C-alpha cells in the first residue's frame, strides 16, 4: 500500500462531508425508523454548511494535485484524463455558489433541479475514486470506496423505494377512478 499524500486526506474529508450531505433524506426513506431519531434532522439542519465544507476540502484537494502534477491546462488530454474530477468539481462549484437562501428564492424550481446534479456527482465520484486509486491504494482508499459506494447503494435503494411508492399511488388512484 502507498502512503497517502495530504491531497488524498483532503479528498477523503471532502468525500466524507459530501456523504453526510446525502444522508438525511436517504436515511429517512431507506430506514424509516430513523425518522424518530434526531440524526436526520440534525444532518438536514446543517446540510448546506457541510456541503460548503466539502467543497473547500475538494478545492484544496484539487489545488494540491494540480501543483504536484504540474498540469498543462492547454492540453485537452489533461481534461480527458481527469474528466470525472473536473466535472464533479464544476458541479460542486455550482452547488456551493447556490447554497444560500437568496439563490433558492431567485431560482425557485430551478434551484432544486440544479441541486439534483449532486446525484450525478455521486456516480462520478465512484468512478473517480476507482480510476485514480487503481493500482496504488493507500489505507484511505478502502474508506473512500466504502463511503461513496455505500451511499450510492443506499441512493439506488432510495430511488427504488420512491418508485415503488409512486407506482402504488398511481395504481391506487386509477383503481378508485375506475
């Protein structure tokens, strides 16, 4: 196993904070008994602040890696090699800039649509961690994989539960109307 550089620690901290932002709704839907606990409420209350902290860690992660690897920003290959990280960072930048009450008020329904990009970022992060850590794992890699894969599996379970409820509601409505 490789020794993890500071940039990897920052990436892991960004990932942990990001996973925390995804937990409140996912926990309430996948594990309904958590509604009775204070954890989802607490996480929901501070979700935007934790998301901004995740962005700061991701920004520092990226800056350190750019400095270490001396990227050539005028070479298209650079973007191709780091597409998952670059796209995820762009998504996180948009989410961070709009994580305030003013943006919610001005953007209305579009704010929610924009913030659904977080789920695309989640899948990109799975790819990013696997792709960039493949072949030179540190002891941080399994933690990162467990975190991002775990929340992704819970998200998929959440979507399946939501879909099942929606279909049941539609079938219930159509039965009543016939």
